């Protein structure tokens, strides 16, 4: 048993980075976990820290994550800062024997993500990557059907994430030294994870990107607004086509904008759309049109979750199952799904895409 799990009845959790995603996903998710207790908060911005403290009633607040790590009542941390500091915080948390849920992309490059994975494995702490869209009921059901052989061997994986963020400022997300990559890490990283889950590892890829706006709301942007990957999978040479844009005019923003994912195989095809989180479309070999299937009740939430699957907006509430998975893995001393291994696998693809764009050629994936 790791030192972070001393026969615990209640798991003390700290959040590092109390901005948008901490408030939207992690706080409500933790609130649904009877075994979890939020004990500490950290943010370098005093206003953000104060807002999170008043919202949660948590008194232990820190500007420096190293001080938060010293608390004995802290068993686990959630890292929700800009990407540049994920690895440093994760390695400090692991060294202090804490379990870690880290936002995606977990690191700035594959090397950093492997260091995080290896350190966490060595320290025997639980480690998780926040690939939140795995928890969409339709995506969980799609992965189940693909694993069960419904589509046979995959021919094609296809994903399309289209949003219209116009020219508004994106804060740290438009700054290379803070984010590493733009649309690639921000949006496509989740879809690279879909690809791994549904079609297995990729062998090689060629990628391209584009920045349409060098200035967003008066602030310089040095990162891409659009990215695409054409890939070949290890399995039977299946093909992948992935595209993601922040400037797809007319598509709007968020969960209601286009997030399309399709797998076509020797026996059938499946189509996922985030905006329809409780249905899939499917066709069998020989058919000429798709029919809609409902996601069965048992896939509407993580098994055992106390969440009422039918309460709230289904485009929001699936996100809370992520914290439940993290806490359950700690309680049951089993690996988290997805772990840093899946985070690092996506990071290898991202590194290959960056190299392909720079060198304008196909690149083998590490
Ligand atoms: N899984 C998802 O669906 C999803 C969605 C949105 C964002 N994210 C990821 O979550 C992370 C945070 O994104 P966000 O939208 O919440 O950003 P944000 O800017 O709203 O919040 C980040 C917070 O981190 C704080 N911070 C910066 N450096 C810090 C440090 N050294 N120590 C402590 N706090 C620090 C900032 O002050 C800010 O309040 C990013 O990695 C992003 O890619 C994931």
C-alpha cells in the first residue's frame, strides 16, 4: 500500500489551479464522492484563490503548491494549472507520496510525460489523465461495443472537432511557452485518446497546422488555431483522419458544437456526436444507412457512481464521473483509467505531429 493510502476512510484532496476547469468539473465531481474531502486549495492568483475558498469553505489556501504538499491530511492532488507547470507539480506531488489526477495534456512533451508515469509507478501512487470525454455515456458505450467486436477490424478512424472561438483572447492557451501547443493539445489531445481507445496505437502520421490570428483581442498569439493529423494505425494499417479547429465559423463553442467521431470496420460502423451523449449511430456490413441506438441505462454513468444519471444537463454531468474514477481507484488500490500511460501515449502522438509539421514529412511514432 502506498503511503498516500493509510487505511483511509476519507481521502483528503487538494486542488492546484482553481480556475475554469477546477470549478466546472473537479469541484462538483469531488462533491459526489462520499470518500473524498477537499482539504486544501492552491492558486497563484489571489482573486481566483479567494473565489474558490469562499465557494467551498476550505480554509487551507496556498499560493505555492510546495507548501500545500506538506499537509498530512492531503492524500491526493488534482492539477488544473496551465500545461507548462503540470510536470513539475506532478513530480513534486508524487515525491510527497500523493495520488495525482492531472489535466490534459499532462505535459509539454512525451519525455516529461514518461518521467511522470515512471515516477508515479515507482512511488506506487495512483495516476490519472483528465481525458474527460471518455466519460460521455455514448463514448463509454462505443468503446464497449468496439472492444466486443461489433465493428470487426477497423478500416478507418475519423474525428472532427469544430468550434468557433472567433478572435477572442485565449489567455495562456495562445502562448507557446505556457501551453506547448494550441489546438493540438487543447482539443485534439482528447480525440487522439479516442483514436487509441477505438483503433489502438498509431504507427506513423503526417500533420499540418495553421494560425489564422496572430493577435487575439489585442494579445499576441503564437499558437495554431487549426490542426489536422493523417495517421496509420498499427492494427491492419487502419487509417486515421483527425481535424480540430477554433475558427470554424458558425459552429459555436463548447459541448454543443461539433465533436464527431466515427469508426468504420470490416463488420460495421459506429458514429458518436458529443451533442447527443445518450445515442450512437450504427450500421452493419451490407447496410446502406445508419440507425440510431440508445445508450443502455448501465452506461449512463460510471458503475457504482452515486450520481443520478438523469439529473442535470447530460452534456455537463458526465464530467463528474472523472473524479469518481480517481477516488475509486485510490479506495480500491487499482490503476486509474485513463492513467498517465494513456496521457503519455497521446503525448507521443502530439510530439510526432509537432515534428511532422516542422519537417513537413511523415513521422514514425515513438
Ligand atoms: N479535461 C478537460 O475537458 C479540460 C477542459 C478545460 C481545461 N482543461 C485543462 O485544465 C488546465 C487548466 O485549464 P483552465 O481552463 O482551468 O485554465 P484557467 O486559466 O481557467 O485556470 C488555471 C489556473 O491555474 C492557476 N495557476 C497558474 N500557475 C499556477 C501555479 N504555478 N500554481 C498554482 N496555480 C497556478 C491560474 O492562476 C489559474 O487560476 C489546462 O491544462 C487545460 O488544458 C481540461
